[in-house]
């Protein structure tokens, strides 16, 4: 991963992996809030089949790309993976949606000069994304190859984005890296294929069975991922949404998470764990979170045996230099909930849900 993602477990992966254990026959490791997929990748390396889910297409694409093998991304019609990347890097710039909306060219259409990307890089992003779509439409690449290239484009645009860490806002002054020419890079693919299923949708709708191992890494704080990573979502979908405000946010409030509200977080977590079919659940959480750890342990103990394992302290999210100078470390925990194999308690029937998950990909 070439960019910082709020709540990423990359610095804790060894500690978390120790609690995952060997795979069970016919069972899945279910990463229900997959983010960039670092934990799912670790589970796959242990031999687990993996089920990914997130409310953001961009997250599921990023996570899925980690698990793609050489034989799943041969790019036969384009001369191979490296040649496909080279063709994208050589694509003629286009004045498309990213150029019009997220570069200084935006001043002509809305009166706001947005500085997420230089005009030159924004035009290249439009060209790269447009060419990927054209290849898919023509049958030159399949869905897995398409998603791999989109994930690689995420990495490339993040390297030249004029941001402090997320896309919630752009910087008023250009950074040195934002002036570099955007360049896509091929990644190291897996030697062996992984059985992966992926959905985009409400975490309450994620398929899971008794013998699956469900991993939950919900949002801890008020930061709404759908607004912080809105440009990645637009690139993922390849659409042209109506945007608003200085930051040019796409519509995101329908994806707002109850976990980001202090008054709702504990009740939502309890309802989620109660509604799972899986006998064993791993839950990542932090001392920075809305939920008091003691309150969480008390609530989860009503569902099954609950044990809390400290994973150590890591640096708090630091969006800028001022925050870096004042922020303290936060303590991370892994909570394990195990219960007898019985009929799970059902979520409250009067709680509205989003549409059922959209199957993104299923490949072995």
C-alpha cells in the first residue's frame, strides 16, 4: 500500500495474525470492514479462503488487489501486466472529470480552485481511468485485471496528491511530490491463487457461517471514511457525481457509519456481533475509540466469552505537522468473542438496512 489509511493495521499485523490460527476446512476468514485488506492478506497467507466486504468500492478493490495471483492477471490481450502499465503511463492526457473537478481547472466551472492534483496529473488520471474502462468494454481485460489496474492507479494518484493524508481536503500550497509526474507501477502478484469472495455493502448483510472466522475493524472515531476517501471512490466507480463544497465531496451521507457517532457506537457493535452466525469473532479496537473498553467488554460478555488482548501502542493519526507535534500514542486491542454453537440472536427487526451487498468478484 502506497498511502496512509486511517485505522490501517499494517503496524499490528504480526500481533493480529497470532490470533487468527490455521484455516478450517470449508470456512472463510471474513474481513467485514476490509479497508485496504492487510489483515485479509495475512489470513490468506495462512491458507484461509477470504471473504472481503466494505461499504466503499475503493476499499474492496484495494483489498482484493492484494490477493491477485500471476495466473489471474495475465493481460494476454495487452502483452502482459508490465506492458499494460506502460500503455497506461503513455496514455494521452484527457480533460475529463478529475481535471475539471479536482485540479485548478475547477475554477472555471465552479469558481473554486481545487488543488488536489496539478492540471497535468489530473488529465493523466482521466486518461488512465478512461483507457482502463475502454479495455474492459472491448474485452481486452477481465474484471480481475480491471480491478488490479484501478488499485494500481490508486497508488499512483496518492503519490502525487496534494493532501495531508486523506482526501477530506487539499493543501493550499503545493507539495514537492505533487509536482512530480504521475506514474503507475506494477506490483508483485501472488504466486498462488486465493479463494476470494468480495462484496460491497452494509456490514450487517455480510454472509457468514458458524465455522467462519469473522474479523471486525469498525471505525473508531467521528471520521467518516466515505468523505475522507471520496476521490478514490469516484475513480473506482468511474462516474461523474455532483460534488459540493470547497473539497468537492461526492454524495456520501447515505454511507455514514453509526460507529462514527459516540451515542450509537456501542449499541451498533452489540447488534452486529449478536447477528453474526460465526462462533468466533475477532474485533480490533483502540483507546481512541468512542466506546469505553470496559463498557465494550461488559456488553460483549452478554453474547459469549469475551477476552481482551493488548496489542501495544501506535502513533495516533496525524494529518499535519501541528497534529504530529501534539498527538500522543493510542493503545490497540484485539477482543475475541466466542460463544456456543447456538442459534444467533437476530438484529432488531425495525432497523433499516442498505441494499444487500453487491457481489464484486468471486475467484479461486
